[in-house]
C-alpha cells in the first residue's frame, strides 16, 4: 500500500503488526537474559539488574512513547535534533576549557536556542541575524 501525502499515521493493520513484532522482540530479549546473580544474604534491597535488562524494561514500559512516530507523523523518528542542539555547548566547553562565569553559558544557550528555533521554523539564519543586528528580531512564537 502506498502512503498518501495527507496521511498522519501508518494504517491500523500495519501499526498492529509492527507493535506486535516490537513486543515479541522485547519478550525474546527478556527471555535471553541470564538469571540475576544471587544477592548477599545480609544485604537489603533489590538485586542489581544488568544494563540490558534495564533497557528492555524501559522499552517495554514506554512502548507507546517509543512507537509514537508510527501513529503520529509529526513526531520525528529520532531525537537527533535535540542531541545536535546540545552538542554545540559541549564543543564550546572543549575548545575553551570552560565558561568563565554564569553569564557566559546563559548567553550562549540563549543565542543558540534562538537560532536553533528559527532554523527549525524554516527561517534563513542569515536573514534572522540581519534582522537581529538591525534591532528588529523575529519572534519565534509569532513565526510559526
């Protein structure tokens, strides 16, 4: 079946099939987990789980959120955009070693956030910068 441009989600039968496959894969992963090591008899609390088991538990618990991109095409498949937004501040810290005061990172994040938002809204950044330096900045809220 070809997807129409106006579609907002996958067809229900495809959603059900992919969701069932997702849950089957998680169940297979959980079944393949080794048994937990025996805990210390006098140590209170839960037995420590492996990282793989914690990930499988989280993917199972948050399945609806993980698979949301299939039922709502407005949701991106990855969070790569968010990670890219954070990466620049880490690069800045590595290059200069650190920020010298609290105002430096606050200003840096405010400027980066503004330009990132305007780019995501489809504005050309050279025009955004030109208007900003001319004293007539675009409002991200009004630009939607």
